[in-house]
C-alpha cells in the first residue's frame, strides 16, 4: 500500500456469511448476507510501497476489506494470499466391515 497517512484498513475473515438472523445456512449464498468474523486492522503511515501482513495464519472463504481514508488518498497496490490445504485421500470403504 502507498500513501494514505492516517487511513485504516480492516480485513475481516469468515468461512460463511450470515443473514440478519445470525444464521449461516448455505455458505455459497451471498445475497442478503453480511460478514462477521475475526479481523486484522492496519493504520497507514503514509509511506510508499508498504507491505502489511497479519501475524498469524487465518482460514477463510470470504474476505472483506473496509478502508477508511483521512486527508490523503490510499493506494492499494496489491492484495496477495496463500492457499494451503491438506491432501484428501480417497478411501474405498465398501469392503470394510463394522464391528458392533
């Protein structure tokens, strides 16, 4: 990020969006829902080419950026994330028996 002295940037992370009743339901639906989750907040110092990074890993499906500027415009030059996942191993359970 560059410039934007005094601006705040909040990144909110969530696995699902919620409706007005606070229910998640189908996490693939987005209309009529909003984000509620953990967040990181950064205060811009006005310098150029700054890199901001959370201190810890977050797991999320949805990311919302809320930016509030002051007297100076803020330039978001790039937003980058890392994808990580565990391997899913397919197991054929049709031949297994259950012990009562």
